[in-house]
C-alpha cells in the first residue's frame, strides 16, 4: 500500500479509550499503535486520557499531545462522563477531525454535529449482546450504536461480518478497517520458569474474566478432560467481580491464574510456547488477543463464531469448538492426539496475518479516512 503524503497539516483528536500510553485493552492498543504512526506521518495527534488512571501527567509523550479529563468515577458512569467531557473539549478546540472509539459513545456524536466537527467512530463489537450488559445496559448499547450511525460522519467496523451486521440491523454503511498485529518470531523459554511452566505443556487463555469471553466454558471443559497439561489463564478484571472470583476460586493443580501479565516479553513467551491457545471471545469483530495469537505463532482453538471464522479463514489457521463443556473436553482430547497438526498450525499461524492486519496498512487507511473527512468539511458537506 502506498504511503499518503500530507500536503497540509491535519489535527486529529482521539477519545473514548483510557488514554496513552496506558494499554489495557483493544481500544488502548489501537490508540497507541495508530497514534504513534500518525505522528510519524506528520499528523498532530491529541489523545484524551482518564485523569484518575495517571499518576504522572506529561503533556506530550512520543509526540502525542495528551489531555487529562476527569469523570464521575463509578462503574457505570466513568466512561460516559469522561467521553462527554472529552467530546465537548474536542469540539471547542481547533482539531480538524475527531476519532471516537466505542459504540457506547454514539449519542455524543450530536455534539460534533452541533459544532460542525468531522467525526468517525470505531464501533467495535456487539456490545448489546454481552452478558455483562443485561437489561438497561443492553438496551442502551443498542440505542447508542444506532445513534452512532446517525450522528457520526463515518462509522468504522473492524471486520466484514461486523460491516454486514451494521448494514442489516441499522441500514448503515461503514468503512472496514481491522486492528493490527506485531508478529514476533522469537520467545524465551526461561521466562516460563516464573510460573514453573514447560514449553508446549500447557493450554492458554488470554483475556478479561468476563462472561462473554467464555473462560468459564473453557475451564469447565478442561476440568472434565483427562489431560495432564496445565491450563494457564492470563487476565483478570480491574474491579471486584462475582464471576471472576468464582473462576479464581476453582482449585485444581492443573489450573494456573497469572493475573495480568504486563511484561511484553513474558506475554509473548506464554503465547508462543503454549501447546494451544483457547479463544472464547464471542461478540467482537477483529479481536486483538486472537491477532496476538496469530502473530506469536500459536495453534488456535476458537469458539465457533462468524467473527472467529473470518479471522481464521474458515479453519485454515485454527480449529473450532462449539459452546458446550463436552465440546471443549472433546477438543482437548482430540488435539492431544495430533501433535503434528498442532505443530503445523504453529508454523503457519503468522501467515494468517494478511495485509489488513498490518498496523502500517491500518494507519494508512485511517489517515486516508481522516483526510477525506477534513476535505468534506472544507467543501461544506457532511459525509453522512
């Protein structure tokens, strides 16, 4: 893909994530990888940060200007109040384009309409289907996602299947731009000694301990199996949670909870040296944890969803299991009987990272979108 040349300066505000250089989830990774590359291309990038998460508050990091915005610090209001204040600040600033992540921020697009600021929103997954948003929360996210298609100039979806869903559900076109990955070919077996692990002698789960990532499903199926390998579960939740606590209280010598692993070399080694990586994420589009698994050369066992099939090219780069304890158990027994197949999947995993999952290409696609949005403002027309 050819590189876009900036003929005139452009200022882009990014909001809706936790901030920079804080990296916790997929949105934060997107902000980091995209923001740093945009700066190298000559874009003035401004990122809005959750003030409460940062002890130190430098104004500029790696060329990215940072704004620290307060919020009402409760589980249900933190994100919404932070995004509302951030959007107001961005609308009153001199930025050319506002880029928002998270479909829950859909209603705030009305502010950009009022102030005539070009906007794009990355809507990510099907938030209203996630078990943690039952009842009112689920209805809000569906409502917010619909408003995102009305108020923002451009909607960005991260997979072909998510594009199809937004077209069918909301009659809304979107621009497909996936997340990226950073492939790595080497890992350090010595780093596994921290957890008394042996290469290829454990299964791996990486992700937040929330219902829609299905760690309970995988753990339940694992406990029913006769495998002597371990199950290593990397991740947690940043708050007291009944679901997560129930999982962590399960006692079995084969099960290891590491909590968060923030050292990138340790995490890479855990991925790369696993026998197989279990991916139970259910409602997203392009999933960053799956991309890491591909980039780090994992044999992938994924929950059978339309999104996971798209990422694994219908089984070319992984195997699938159904949403059932017995299916997980059977999957474990099956893959333990075919080590050659697992080795083959590990060797070919990185080839699953096609051009669409390359961060440089992802950045190029976003830059073209932002320049189009800036141009539409100059011509006095909205793109939606």
